[in-house]
C-alpha cells in the first residue's frame, strides 16, 4: 500500500514511518496540511494517517474537505485528543478508525490492515488461493500446508496483486505501492520481486502482460 502520514511530532512520525516501512508498505510523511494537500494532488494513496492538531490547521477540516469532494480514501485518525466528543467528531467527519496517542505500533499495523481489508471488500483476514492459505493479518503464507517465508517487499507486492484479483497493475503502479517519494528504485526491482514470488508461490501465481504489467494468476 501507499500511505500518507500527516504528523508534526517528529519522534512519533519517525516511529510510525519506520513501522510502516518495516511492514513492507510505502509511506510519504508530511508535517503540515498544505504539504498533505500537495501530496494528495500528485499521488493516489491507499490510506491516510491523520493527526488532528497540526501547525497550519486542524485535521478535521482536511478530512471534511476530503469527503466533501467525494474522496473515499480510508483515513485513520492518530491524536492525543481522547474525549468521547473528539472521537464522535472524527468518525462523523468521515474517519474509518480513531487511535489515541500513545499507542502500540503493532496495534497501528493491525488497524491499517483491518481498514484496508474492509475497503477491498473482504474483511476476512484468511484467504485461500489455489494451494495457498494466506493470513493477511499475520502476513503469512502456507503452500500445500507448508509455511513460505516472504520478505517485506515480496509480501507488499503479493498483497497489492491479491487485493485486485484479475486487475492488471503496471510496473509504475506497483512501484508506487512499494516505495515512497525519496526512495531510489532500480529499473528491474519489480521484475526481481516477481521472479522470487513465482519461485516461492508457484510459477503461475503472477501473470505478465508484456509491456503492460502484472496480474494475480492461478496459484
């Protein structure tokens, strides 16, 4: 997934960024709402993590504006505001979840996964695809009952394809899912990950449309 993190606390922001990157996801971190708006105009994000108290305004206004223009990108609020009235305001403004600081980073990862699954249309964390048993919450794969070890990047690529069965994703789209703005991506990175996934999960797990992209195949 490509995630936009809007958080002005540099210590917390760095911790959340590193947690998301460690999960194999791509994250762009901004500390102001004006930068968030610029990022949104240039990139299609899969999820937004939103602080409510920012140097140039309140996150609630950003969220309301997002929903007013029909943007359905899932949003998880991260805030120190812990009153029931604050939670109600955030959820009524269109947030999908609300996490009060301080929070456990592993819980944040779990909530990101839960919200993403709901938006993909399948909230069930356990998926079967041919001989593969996939636990989206645990980020684990078993092939014919035997565990398969995937790296964080391999998992993120596989998850991106799994979330859109039958849909062709271009190399550029997959790079956007896996890497942030400032990451250096080698020209053959996606091809390398695809090759490794085929060796681990089955040669037919990813189909290639030459010159166009990749799609989930029959495991």
